[in-house]
C-alpha cells in the first residue's frame, strides 16, 4: 500500500532509521551513564509525531526546522501535573476575583486602547458583529493588552506534554497544528507562549489560530503577537464563529427580590462540557418574565423583552446577581469559567463607559 508516494515498508524503514538516529544522538556525550532514559523515550516519540505530521501533509522541511534540537521539558510536565482536578469543594467568592481582574489599571488601559483603535474597532464591529469593548476585554484579561504572552518554546512544550501522556491526544494534535502554522508562513521565532501551548495576545492554541486567526491590517499575515488590528480581528472572528448574536448584551447585573422561589427556576438540561459551570445557572426565561419576577437592574437599560437569559448568583443570596444571555455562553466558549466570563463582561462594560 502506498502513502504519499512511499510504500508501507519504506515508511517503516524511515521511521525506524529516525528513531535509531535520535537515540544515537541522545547517547552521544561524555558517558553513556549520564543518559536520561526519559530523554531517550522522548526522542523516539518525536519520530512518531513526525510520521503523523507527514501523514497530515506537513512539509519535510518544516518538520526538520521545528523539531531540530527539541528536548524534553520536565518543567511543563510538572506544571501540568500540578493542575487541580475536578473539585466538589466549596466554590470561592467571585468578588475578590472581580477586584483583581476588573481593576482600575486594566480599565484605564482598555479605555486608552479603545480610543486609539476607534476606527479599526468600528470596522471590526461591522464585519464580525462583536462590540469592540468585548474584544478588548478578552485581550486585557488574557495578556493585559500584550503585557505578558509567555516565554515557553511552544513545540518543546507541546511535544513534552504529548509524550507525558495525560492528555496525549490534545497536545499531539496541537503540536502538529503548530507545524502547520509554520507551513502557512508563521516564523519559527514566533512559536513562544504559555507552558500549556497558548500564545500571542489572545492566547490562542495552534488549532484555534489555524481556524480563526485574521489579517486585520491587510499585510498578508495574521500577526496576533504584535499587531493590534490582527489581534482584535482574530478575537472578533472567534466570537462570530462561536455564535455571538449582534445587538444583544452579554448580561445585566440585577437585584433579586426577597422571597424568590429559586427551586422553581432549575433546569433539567445537562451540558456536555463544563457541567459544573452550567449547573450554577437557572433555566432560561425571557427578560419580560424575569422582570415580572421582580428583578431590578443595577444600572443601565433592560435588554429587549424577548431576549432569553439565565440567572446566576455567584456570591449567593443577597449579593449582586446576573441575568446572562446566549452571548455569555460565547464568552464561556473562550474559557469555560463563570468567573472568567463575568469578569470579561464587566471589564467590557467599564471600557465602554
């Protein structure tokens, strides 16, 4: 059977030769006794990733360029293993998180960006249907408007995490997406980001970059690392792709009346993703129905009567609650955390004031 002009036997021999060469290189050194067995395994695994990339059409020159000199990064494996698993413990209060992420400094910088990019943002709002302050709030929340975007080598991090195996399918596919980015023209020097593989101003994963990254300034390259126009256009395209509804707010802060029968507001719907996040929401009602139940907006105007929303009380009864529209779910698609999505929405509101 032939694949890409090669017989199966030729492919096998090429893979075996690559593994042997990688192990030989790893063995080269002052003394064989100093060889790290994990590094030997990693070098062999790189050859499997290379074979998979070839099978997906990645150019041989790209594979050689990106994989040259890659070594295992134990630090990213340590960081991944330190991530908290699913917890059934008490959920912390939202208010301290809000104060840290919707702070005066971040609001002020967002407003300056809003003024500086007014014409660009107006054009992007027309193209993508997403409000400029929402795009800016994502940028501000993710990297403080480009203040810090990460300093880990992406191919090394992703290959190491794939080799470790806890989420092998995810990280292997993102490694190959990184190779495809280089095939598309992204310089190797740009492949720097967080330890878990997110990069650039909006902290996209490689597969997300391939899917939604935009050339907002017309120079022929979707530069989400250093171009404000490309960054904001790419965020806008992500939100449009995720289903943002033009003209609807993300939500509204409300006061909940005493005696509200919360037991009658539940929902039997089960979310296939981030179930604990959505379990905190009530079922859907129209804004007209919520108003009839005695909800009072904290500030601003009500959304249209027929807009559907669910209720979230992040800090419990007697504290600020939020009626959340379908556009809030789009923010959750970016990062499935109620605290994240609420703070993005609130930051966007402050930027637009």
